[in-house]
């Protein structure tokens, strides 16, 4: 095995790994990046970017459905699903090659293959041995496996983004982000959609009242949702699939053309041979310090979906990668600040959130003010015939700082960033209310979402 030396070896060529390369290459450090698949990782190739193209089509179908409110007469829309998938593939086709050129310009050596630890300071890939002063685990995430008899019949979001035939019916196992986002697109395209969730609530980490709004809207468009169930098995029945589950003590079954694993994603670190790298895990999660280094081997850094303490979000992966790169160059000085990190579930309408849920804020011991608004009768909502428009803003009464914001509809996927900005830079609720916003806009409603001073 040939031995080579690098200052930095990065396991993974997604957003996190690419984020590392900027600071370290500006400092003149030698870098090798190991990636078995397309550069860019899940988000641009098999995740948020292609998915949003389908979501945009779902939004167009929603707008057409509401056209009569605006006194526009239209016929029933016809979606060419195969052409939509072709459009999605065409839009993302050049991303890996563009990133490869960017890595070449940065003089990062990209090695195709699967890297594994062979020592605390060395990675093996194929017949090459790469010794490094710093090793970065940026291997992203993978679909969470479900221990269900017949699980081999399920497909994942990868297949959903590639199938050129629109299925007549789909069952999602798990009521997470993937199930709801794809479910909304499918339902509007005419597919019969069912969601089976083991917990009492969809999207269990999100604010329960916000989720209730999205749950009701999902059912309004025809999605059949059953929570608090246990899936027993998946069976092949001719050309269709049957999912057998128990709801309470009653055994039931649903049949569909496709069954999708919608149980979320977990860190993709199982095959790295972390023990040889002296990288400690607890419950199959890498233990990291506040500077995103392995707690047991500070030569190893972790960023992106492999970090156990932060949400699996694409911009967060890039941010953590840059933090890791700066710590490699400067020493352990930079710790990530997760305040004000917003997220959105891209259903139509979307559910957007930042900061604490109401339950978490109450458990913090702070005295809080909670401003809840059903905004469907507000002028801005009526102008666009919104089917749901809802907000909950949580404010610390003592400091007047925003602790959390949760929006369904009302351009929430955009407005949530205003609340995130306020949280990150200490802008108070009064300052948000006192700002003069362009009118009439959805953002002009922010001051009303916060109530009266």
C-alpha cells in the first residue's frame, strides 16, 4: 500500500467537506478529499435541491386549484410527471462537474472511493494510505433502516426523485419531513397518499400546535394520516404492496403501488472503522467537543450530518465545515453558534421554525409571552386566498428577545429568516415591531404577529 502525506484528509465531498476546503486551502495546506459518489453529496444531488423542483410544481398546482377565488377560470391541470422528473434531472445535472472544477481550482485532490481509518492519523482508500495531520469526517447521512419484515420492498427518496412514472398510490412509513414534502407533491398530482407514523405526532421535534396546523392541511388535500401505529410487515400482493399495521389493538392493512421509507436519516459513519481511528462513539454517534473535534482523538474533526448535536441541514453543514477549516488553521478557537438557525418543511404551504418550541421554552424556566395568530382573515392572507396562515412567536418577557418562531403558510419559509436574524443578533420584539416594512407584504405582518407593545 502506497503511503502519502497530506495536511488534511476529508472523508466526504458534500457541503460539509467542501466547506472545509476554503479556509485550509487559503492557508496553503495540502488537501485530499475522498468521495465514492457525486461531489455535492445528498442535498444538491438526491435531496433538497431536486426535491424543491417538485415542490415548485406542487405549489403551481395549489395556485391553480385556488384560481377560482381570484375569478380565474381554468381547466383541470395535467401534470406530465416524466417530463417533470426530466426537468429536475436537467437542473442538477452539472452540479457535480461544477464542484469538481471548483475543487481543481482550489488544488484539492479528489479521490474516488470509500475511505476507512487504518490508524488514528491515517486513512486507507483502495491501495493508497493517506497519512494526515488532520482528518475530517464529513460523510453525511443515510436513510434510517427500519427493522420491519418485508422492508426490502420499500424505496427511498432517491427512487422518488428518479421514477418517471407517477404511482397511483403511495404509503409512507414514518411521518417526517420526507413523507410530508413528497406526500404533498404526490397528493396534488393525483396520487393516493397514506402516512403511517409510530409516534402520536408527525414531525415530533417540532412545535405541536404548528404540526397540528400542517396535519389538518395535509388531510384537507386528501392525505390519509394515521399516528401511534406499529407497522408489522410489508407483503408483496401481485404487483402491489400491502402494509400490515396495528392501530391500538386492531390489526389493519393498506395496499399501494409504492411503500416509502420516510423514517428520516442517520449519520453515515458505520463503515469508517472508527475504532482504528481512536474515535469514540456513544449510541453510534461520534462524541465531539465544542470545537467539533473528536473528544477522544483531537486530530479528527466532524462536520455536517455526522455531527450528533446539530440538525441535518445543508447550510449548517457548510457552516460547520468552515468552522472546522478555521480550527484546523487557527487551532481550536472557533465554536459553532446555532442560535437563529431556521428550518423549513417544504410542504405547500410550508412549516417554518426557528428556536425553541413552546414546550421547550416553558421547560427552560423563563417567563415567556406566547403570541399565537390564526391569520387566515388578515388582509394579506385573503389577498392570496391562503388555505392556512398561522404563527406562534415566543418571547422572553424579561429581555424581550425572541426565543422561538413557528409559521405555517404566510410565506413562512422566507419570514422565518427575519426571526432567525433577530435571535442571532439580539434584536428585540419591540425593535421588530418598530421597524417600518414595505407594504403590503407578508413581512409587514411581523409586527402584528408579535402583538402590541
